[in-house]
């Protein structure tokens, strides 16, 4: 009971954070200052990720990442997509950590990215049905 409650609280936190982060990247209607700040960083993202063969401009990356965060957050509510959404959010957070590291951002920003990745890992844990199935097969 307590474990389920903690799991759902963490899941809702991840959903809220990813939804707000994604929407702030996609539109300036929620927090114009945050959107403008993110948009000003976007050209630097292009330079960071182009050596890895990612052919998008900074503005395109801003929209792709924002859309992925929103879809990932929404996917956490759909039983069939929950694991895939968690994995996608984990990849996004790992990319965010790397981006903040390369840009020389302050430690608190990097720590927030790392915490987001850890929360995504926590939410990625197998559900009760998978755990019960594994117990029965042993």
C-alpha cells in the first residue's frame, strides 16, 4: 500500500515536471521568460549534438525535445506505453544532463537533470503483474 502510494506520487511528480518542461519549450503561453531563455539556448544545442550526427537546428531540437517530453508525460498514464514513455524520458534526461555539462551550467541545473533521470528509472520499475509472473515461474 505505502509502496504503491510512493510510486504514484513519484510518477505524478515526473508527469508534472515533464509536462511543464515540454510545454515551456513548445509555447510561450505558460511562462514567457522561461520559453525565451530556452529559445536563446537552443542554437548552442545544435553545436553540441551535431557531432553525433543529429541534423536538426536548435529551434527544431527545442520543438522535438518539448514534444517528446509532453508525449512521454502523457504516456505515463497509458498502461501499454508506460515503459516506453519512461525509457524515452530517461533518454531525454540523460541528454539534458550531457547538454548542461557541455554548456558549463552550474551544478544545481545538472543535479536537477540527474534527479529527473533517477525518478524516471524509479518509475520504470516492473509492475506487480510482472513481479508476480516472475515469482510463479520460479
